[in-house]
C-alpha cells in the first residue's frame, strides 16, 4: 500500500501590479523550433469577442499541404463540426499570401511549395461552456486542442509545440489576463512562473488529448505514493463559491486517487507521474471528459462541499463518483482501449462494440471504489446500485438492442437522444455496469474476481488495445471455465442478467416493492418544468395504450366514483351508477390522492393548445400489489464484505 502525502501548498494570492500600456501589435509567431514539427502560437485575440487567434507554422510543409480540422473529440462519440467556429483563414509563404482550396467542411489544401516555411493564420470563436470545446471570456480561457488546431497531413506523429501568449492582442484588454495562470499537463519547454510560454506533445493525438485552462483559479496539489512511485496531482477549480470547502474536496480526491492507483498497481510503479483535474464550476451543468494525464469536469456550485455543512449530500457523492469515473478511465479507455481506437481518426466516426466494457465497467468501479475508499457506506453503495438496476429494468429498449449494438450506435443513439430513445436502445453505461456486477459476482463464485481480470488485462496487453476475445481469454484463464454463454446472453443478448440470484449468493438480500407511479403508467415526466409534462412514453405501457404522446401537458383527472346503491341520487340517470369528480394535478404523485377503486380514470391533457380526454385503464390497488421494484440490503455481512472491500 502506498503512503498518502498531502503537500502543504497554500491558496495562490493574485499579484497586483499596474497594467502595461502598449500599442496594438500584429501577432508574431515564435521562432520555429523543430524543422520536422508543427508549432501553434495561441493568442487571446479578444476575450470580449470570445476569439482566439492561431498561427500555425510548418518549417517543412508538404507541397500542396493538406489541413484537416478535427470533427469530434475522443471520449464523446458525436461529430461536432468544430470547424464551424473557424474564420479568417489565410496562408503565407515567403511573405506572400498564397491560395487555399476548401475540400470539405473541415479540410483545405494550401497551394504551397515544400521548400519554404509555411504560416497559416486563423481565428476561432470560443464560447462553448462544456468540457468538450473551447471558451474565452474575461474570466477564463480554456480549450481542447480539437477545437483549436488543424491536423497537418503527414505530421500526425511528429512533435507538436504550443506557445501560449498571455496578453490579448488588443492592449486595452491586457489587465483582463494579468493574474491568470496556465494549467495543463502538456510537456513544459520554456515557461514563466505562472505557466505562460512554450509546451510540447509527442504527437497530434497527445496534443489534442491535453486540455489547457488559463485563469485565476483555485488550485492545490497532493501526492499519492512515495519515492519513485509518487504521483503528483493538481486540483484546479474555476468558479468555486466562497463557501467551498477546498480542504475536504482535496482530501477526498486524494483518497479516490490512492484507492484507484492501488487497484491497478498494488505496490508497483504507477503508469502516470503527473495528473491534472480541471473543474469548471457553474450554476447548472454536469459532465466529465477523460484524458491520458488529465480530466476536465463540470459541476454545480451546489454540488461542492461547503464549510457551513458537515453532512455529505447526494450531490457531493455524485461529484465524487464523477471524479472516480474519469480518473479510472486513465487506465480503462485511455490506455486499455478498444483496438478500433488504437489510432483515432478525427474526421469520421470511430466505431466500437465495446463501450459496455470501457464505459460500463468504469461506471461499475467508480461507485464501488468510493465504497472501498470508505467515502460512502454499504447502505449508500447498495442504494446506488439499486438505482442503476432500476434504470436498466425501466428501459424497454433493453429488449431491442444489446449493449454491444448500443455501443456501436453511440454516435446516433446515446449521443443523439430524443423522445423515443428509451424504447429503442439501452445505456451501455447502466447496463454495462450491471454486466460488470454480474461478471464480478459470478467470478467470485469461481475463485476469481473482476478486479483480477482487469489487472491481468492491463498487465497482459501492456495497457494497450484489446478486443472482446482478449477479455474472454483472461476470464477463462483466471476462472478455469468457459464464458461464451454469459458473453452471448449478457453482452450480445437482450435478456436481463441474473443480478438477483448473484447478489443473493453474495450475502445481499433482494426485496421487492411496488414500482414508482411513472413506471406503472409507462411514462417519464420532465422534472425541469412546473406541472406534469410528458417527456417519454414507454413502449407497451399504459400511457401508450391511452394515447399519450411526448410533449403532452397533463392538466387534470376525471375520476369515477363507485357509489353504494342506497346513496345514489334519485336524479341519477337510470343507466349511470356513478358520478365523476374532476381534479387539477400539479405533480404526478398527486394522482394517488384522487384515485379510488375504479379500474380507469380520464386524463385531461393539453396538446397543441387543444384539450383532450384520454382514458387510462389503471387501478391503484392492483398497481400497488404489483411488486416489480427492488431494494437491496446486507443479509450476510461477512460474505458481502469480501466483495465490497475488494478481497479476492
Ligand atoms: Zn466515462
């Protein structure tokens, strides 16, 4: 076990000095460093107009050099057309402008000679607050290389250099960036004490896998391990509120990193020497993107630990899960990776059937390792996996697509979700995590564990590309049994894996209860809007049978009363033995207040400004007796402990 160390760095205080006044100057590129490499000079052209200026220099271009702008960023499987933000593109050779021909939405041919230095100049609009893009305003500059840099044909494996220029080109904006520092895990070449200057990356892929933040951000450092095994970590938060409890987040992040490094390496030398967490804190937002030596996270201010509260909130546990998830990816997807991702192609979709392994198994371990780090207790952990199992079971699309198919279709399904998504696909995150749980528990019944399989894969394939048959081989070698049936049914089939029996064998009791009302009705509502707005109508459910469609606003219900005969009014029509009452509903849960013994009710919905009555065949008493919901609790503590505490 590695020893934990916390370096005693203090909050950096901004230095205050008078802004320098200088005349506007034309951007000048750095002197070209390497004859064979690529140099990008990055200027903060105008933070108020959210615009970077890039000068790209090739000392030895190809004749008719081709330039390709990336169309997606690794880890986020959707074509994003980053070149839409590119403008003012021009090229020069021997101090003369030379023509370019546009070949597609993201590629150009420069009509240059191979004998002289080539300079390409262009501007990038940067106003994407997500972890995937680029941002520039008067509070921070941030970019992923995929949003800023052309890939030069023939140069992908050459060294790439980036020079970060501190002062905006407009001198009146210089005070804006005066107290900013640079945070990146690019290799330092020549930099100032605040990190401005020249960096390098071995290849284009390394360059665009290393994001850069420039701002006056909260930052701290810690180490995990000692001596030659020590790994230096930096934690940087931009936008944290004054109530932020930095010491708590730092200590908890350190514990997560230690647990994950111990998981993969035990006492051996870790595969990383340095790691950087960049966290952008906003009012509303959530997400993370993994990189080889860093990650970029986005969270809400209310997710952060507060100096005014000692209790751990669910939102904070969610943030710790995100930190754990992205850090685990350092090994699982950034090093162990699908064979199809051995070399990324940034101008087309890169398909793989294995996201259930790389995202699903990472999702399994992100929470399990929080439990092993003792950041959450057994009850909290069982609550998290119960929620995950429910999410899978409540998705009709799990009967339509396997997780292998869902992985392949990520580009058009998971990343392009619409009102029908739950009906035709399944999340390779949630079902992938459920499959990981089932592999782990079944392996434990055969004297092994998924922990052992993951470590063996990393060792045997030198942390490099793997395919499904490699996973199968290691499974079989460690457990001395065949796994064809499980792979066929769980990964390539559409039946539910036998999670309940496997959990029970591991000392966990599975209890059954009524499902939530939404699930009973076969719908999902939009919680972000006041009132009851239908977001999804699940296939085969009561809502679909009644005629609900996504987008309906459910306003009220008409409920029949089954009156006793002697209480019936003499004025009642002879054929009618009941009366109706009508109710406005503001939340779906209010429905249980108004439903009596009837086998149906009528829903009043608004669709395209028209009011409609939809008959729903639903009986509350029968619904409550239908126990399809689950909850988990510890039955045999010593048996459960082996799994929960990671003993093989
Ligand atoms: Zn992930």
